[in-house]
C-alpha cells in the first residue's frame, strides 16, 4: 500500500500525525504500508512557491492512495488566486481524475446530543452521500458575464452531463449500495431540468445491472426537506455536483460534529484521496485540541475503498467507537462527565484500542 501523505496547513499536520499512528499499528500487524510525505496548499507555497508542487504531483500520481489533512490559512488569503492553498486541492482532484466523492454522515449514539436535531431523529444515523465531482454546472461551458443589448449585466452558467459521466457515477453508487443497505436514492430535478431528465434515464438504465438494489428517485428540494425531517430513511444518496455540494453539507451537519466526518474522492480504478470534511481550522491550530477522528476514519475509508480491506476498515471504526464509548472526547465534542483529551491523546487512545 503506497500512500502519499499530505498534511497541509493549520491543524492538518496535527491530525494527520494521529492517522499515521493508526497506519503504524496496521503495519506492525503485517500490512505492507509505505508512506511518503509531500507538501500541499500553503505548505506547498512555502516550500516550493506553488500550492501543488511538481514533487507532490509526482508523489500523488505514483501512490495507490493519498491521505490529506487540510489546506488554507490566514497568511495565504491575500495571495493571487493561482497561488492560494485551495488551488492545490482543486488541482490534485483534477489531475487524479477523482470524479466520485463519498461522504458518509454517521452519528455515533454517544454523540446524539451534539446534533441540532432531536436525538431520536438522528441517533444511529448512517447514510452515504455520493456526489459527482468533476462535471455539472461548475464546469459546463459556456459560462461568463456579459452585457445584454440594452446594457444590463448578465451572468450565465451551463448545467451539463454526458451519458457516460452519469453512468460512471451511477455504477459507483450502485456498487456502494451493494456494500451497504442495498438502497439507492437518486436525487435530481427532473421536473424542471433537461440535464436531470437524462440523469434519471441513465440511472434507470444502469440499475438493470443491479437487480438487488432498491432504486428510488427524489427531487432535490424534497431531499433537502427529508434530510432534516427523517434522515434515517436513506441508505445511499446519489446526486450530481451542485446538488451534492449542498446536500452533503446539510447531511454532515445532522451529526453536529465536523471533526468526526471523513470523505473519499475516487477515480475510475479505485485510487482515492482521503481527507476529513473540515478545513484547516487556523483558529485552533497548534494547540493540540483539534479532533483527529475524521482523519483517522478517512484511513478506514481508504482501507475499504482503495485496498478492499474491509477487516482493517472495520477494525479502525470499532477502535473509534470503543474510544468514544469509554468517554474520551476532544473539546469540540466534549460534554459533562466525559474525559477531555487533546489531539495526541485521542490518537494514542484509538491506536491502543486498535
Ligand atoms: P474549518 O472547517 O477549518 O473550521 C470551521 C470551524 O470548525 C472552526 O471553528 C474550527 O475550529 C472547527 N473545526 C474544524 N475542524 C475541526 C476539528 N478537527 N476539531 C475541532 N474543531 C474543528 O472551516 P473554515 O474556518 O471556514 O476554514 C478555514 C480554512 O480552511 C480556510 O482557509 C478554508 O479555505 C480552508 N478549508 C479547507 C478545506 C479542505 O482542506 N478540504 C475545506 C474547508 C475549508
């Protein structure tokens, strides 16, 4: 397992160091794991004058999987756009062809009161949002700003999906549902948008290859409502780039704890970039208080989705559950009566339970 490790900025290096402790335990137990470190984001700019240095690009291309912390920081906010840390992320996603973004929203029973929804609505929540990441209105051409003949300013974008783009992400969706509860809900806006009419048609065609999966369709406005009304009705949600952008943020906040949620972005061959959904949290960087669990759970996703090692994935997830069940909490998820620990202590605790 050749893994490129890109800690990035802010709390990135602190939380990635805890995930590496978990990888070290797996390596000691016999998995052949090879780690190589690289700079990305502000760290890339500092080291090589580029948020995605050539050396990092080579590392990422050669690796089987990438583990990323987070990028961004106040110091870089005034740089010209191509030098900004976020460009490093956009470039690595594009270069590696990462079109499938998997974001689980899981609420551990111990953390049910962290959600802004009633505990009975969210306790035990376990849904997976699959968002297409490289197409749709964010990339469609033409786009731009112009003036109408009577001089008014006008902005326009193009929502566009080809059949092959839809089929590719739909296959990932059905494959994901096969490994979970075998239910897939495809979210679109087929009552209004032509792109969505094609989306729905292609998803139904792909469904013929997966007779075991129960497929349903939902309009995006209804999906947004159902996610807060009764989120546990969903298993896997499959959707396009823009709808997925919005719904995945909504779903992640159902759990109330941004420091707990991992993500995976996959290419067509299972290679993936794994990272927590949160950013570099410059407000708490360097204080040993960031929650490393999202990053540790990203390693579990890596084991499952790139290396097909379900046993290692489940082992990591169980170690996290055990640590929470024993009452250890970083300050973002801390409650009365629990034991408050720092970033390093949390990493050590999970590694020990592993
Ligand atoms: P953020 O996710 O970094 O932080 C939002 C809030 O959540 C902050 O109060 C932070 O302290 C807290 N938080 C985040 N992760 C935490 C953790 N693991 N443990 C405890 N608390 C945590 O979002 P932001 O403040 O909007 O952005 C900060 C920087 O991160 C910006 O430069 C932004 O561009 C960048 N960013 C990067 C990514 C990424 O690398 N994928 C994603 C989002 C934002």
